[in-house]
C-alpha cells in the first residue's frame, strides 16, 4: 500500500524528466533553443495539455530556486571590481530603460482599456524582462561576457532590484490599504539594510574559513551541502529582509567571486541550477491557460503584440538616446522585449491586494508567458541582424591577394600554418599564403614572410590566390567551421587539386575525410604522441621501447579512425548534413597522406 501511494508522484517525476529529455534536444536541433523546448514541454504535460499536472503553481514555487541558483552562478562570475565598472550601466542605463518602458507600457495599457492602476501594474510587470530566459540565451550564444552582453546583464540586474520598490508600491496603492506609519517604514528599511549588512559580513569574513575547514576535512559531500546552504541561506536572508531572493543569491555569488573556492562552488551548484531552471521553464509552460487563450485569443494576441512592440520600441529609443548603435539597440530590443518571471510575483501581489481581478490576472499572466515563448523565435528570426557587425580592418601596408601563382596555396598563417610552412620554404617550394587577420600579416612581415590579405571562405579570393593553378592547397585556419566551408568550396570548384587540412578534433577529422581531403591532421595529436614518448624516456624507458610504444599508439589511433569512417559509411550516418559519402578511398595509401605516416616516427628533439 505504501508503494502504491508513491506511484502518482513517481509518475510526475518521470513525466517531467521525459518531457524535458524529448523536447529540449529536439528544439536545440531545430535551433529554437532549450528555453522554448522546456516551455512547450510544460504546455503539453500541464493542466491544459495531457493533464499530468493540475497545480503548476506548486512546481513554480520550487522551480524558482532555479532562478535563485542561476543568479548565484552569475554572481560568481562578477567580481566586485567588474560590478563597480558596470555601476553606470546598472543605475543609469537600467533605470532609464525601466522608467521609459514603464511609462509607455502603462500608457499602452490605458489605451487597451485597462483602468490606470491596473495598467500601471500590468505595464511595470511587463517591463521586468525574464532574467532566466535572457541569461540562458546569452549563455547559449556565448555572449554573456561581450560588451553588449554585459550591458544587457546590467539592465537585468536593475530590473531585479526594481521588484522590491514595486512590491512596496503595490501594497501602498492597494484599495483600502491602511497607511503605514513612519516608524513601520523605518523598521522595514532597517530590516532590509540589516539583511544586506549581515550577508556582506558573512560573505567577507566567515565563508572562506568555513570552506578551508571543509576542504581540510576532505568531506566532498559537505562542500556540496555548504554550497547549497550558502545559496538558499542568502536567498532566505534577503526574503526575511523584504528583498528579492534572487538578488540575495546574486550578492552571495559576488562576495564569493574572488574566493579560492569559486570554481568548486560553481561546480557544486551547477547540476542543481540546471535541473531547477529547467523545472522553472516547464512550470511556466504549465501555467499557460490555453482555455483562456482560446476564449479571448483576440485580446491576448493584441496585448502580446501591442505590449511587446511598445516595449521593444522604448528599449531601442533609450539605447539610441544613450549613444548605442543601431545594431546594439536592435539587439537589446529583441533580447529584452518580453515580460519575465518577476511579473508573476508582482501580479500575484496585486491580486492579493485587490488591484487585479482573477480574469485580468490570468490575461496578463498569459500575455507575459506568450511573450517569453516568442522571444527565442524572435532571436532565431533576427539572428543574422543580431550578430555584431564585422570590425573594419585597417589594411594599411597590407597587400590584398590578386593574381598569385604559387605551387602551394596556404590558407591561414596562425601558429599551425607558421610551423607547417617552414619545411616547404626550406625545400624551396614556392608558397602563396593568404590570411584574413591584418595584424598577423604585419607581424609575419617583421620576420621576413610575405603574406597576402584574403578571406579563404570567398570563392573569388580563392581564384585570385591561384587555387586553380596550385599543386596542393593547405587549409590551416583556426576554426573548424571555417575549415569545413573552405574545403567544401575547394572540392566543388577545384576537384583536381590536392587539399590538405588542419582538423580541430576527431569529429572534425571525420568530417574532413567525408569531404574527400587528401590529408588531414588533428592539430594536437602528433605533438601529444611526441610528448607521451618523451614522458616515457624521462621515466627511464629506453629510447627504442619508447619509440615503439609511440608508434603503436599512432597505429591504433589510425585504425580507430578508419573503423569510425567505415562505420559511418555503412550506417549511412550523415556527418556533413548533406548526405555525401567519402570521395576518397577509405584505404588511401599512407604515402598519400589520408592518415599519418607512422612507418618511421621521428620524435622531436
């Protein structure tokens, strides 16, 4: 009987994990982002889908800890010195955007027929962008640390701070609210300040000694427990002080950002953060009232599109008014154009104080959720326009590639290409070298190299560089995607020219083999073999044995690579996303360079 009582709860846990495991990889593969995958999965298993869950609020309260932990991890990356540098953006740019968006959205709410007080609450709720969604997208796009990403972070921090005075204002404006005395207000302020001071004192003087004791005790599980205690304790302390739980966790992260245990803390919290944040997005999807959306679809659509358009316009105008470029203004507008999770907190407080009725609260909540759903789609549709414009290169004293006729064409002259070119030059081979980085070209000129400026991903540049006349083309570019694109152009336009390419890793090497390159070499594999052989000699292994072991490791590595190629061919696996099979024989003679020649390995001295 006891076991039967746990079946429904276990079913819920399995359905949550199963929905996430199916939806998230699918949406990421479709380049729609994991956030949208979680939300759609929540809609499907929620009370208006398969009805596996009937109370999304219960899950949402637990899942809010995901946002708390998320901000703690962000705080760990924000040293006080970095945060101090952002003070102008936080309190200047952030405050300007909140004020402008709040005013315009309140006006838009009035135009949509809402009473002024309701329009104010709805407008200010929609002003608070989704910290969880935006941070997740910044992380997935690798833009958290970029200058424009840091300004977005600053705005989000100010918006998170704004929820505190907004909640106080809602309580003050509520119908029939008893006027708070000066003594009570002073007590509330003192409590909030006391909570912050207590957190600072604990973070500065108590936490590092605690972690040193735990590290000395070598109690790994206690380190994890201490990390969770810090996050949840900081959140609880701020909540008791009348402040935001998420802001408390963020401040705790900032205070520990310069600790020697910072990376350990991040590693301990990360698994919980990821699971709970995913649970938060699932709960957001469950909270979407599909019946209400169906019944009042015209109203909801008008609110979503109208409020989103007004907010995006306000963000863009503020950005341009504060001297941001068109690109960055558009970037902020698209990334921050939605409502966020703190809107739910504000709406719940307003409903509890009699400002919002149940119908209006549900409509506003649905509007915010749908705006959150639309954001990843907007980012996807506007992806090309959101990329930073390419920096204009200073081509002074740099000669562009034009009419080159080298026996060998080398594309890319970084650390790999520089070493690879030396043997050819020493043997008197005529090499034409192109590089897309002007600074690298100038540096090479100081050492007597003649390098031409040219982008190897452009077909016209390849023609101008003599690709059609070369005996061999060496692709030595740094990035795997760039190499892949260049090889694709070369094999399509110059199929008779031998192509040799630098591979990033084994997966990239397999792609290059599938593309039919005549030779590929993983950028670190040979140096790693030589390093391992040298390590054996240092440890006392005689030179012949060390050389034999290294040669055997090379042979095994080659065999594994060839087996992988055979497996991919016979399984029909598409490594290139265009269903092309290897153009070169799988058993290309080693002398032709399909794989590394290991007959006589010559270790570096």
